[in-house]
């Protein structure tokens, strides 16, 4: 995957964990 995809996944993971 591209660097942007990994960054996006990390961001989504943080938001999901925040829930």
C-alpha cells in the first residue's frame, strides 16, 4: 500500500479506538 493509505488506516484506527 502507499504511504497515504497507511496513514489513513492509522487515522481511522485511532478514531475507531476513540469510540
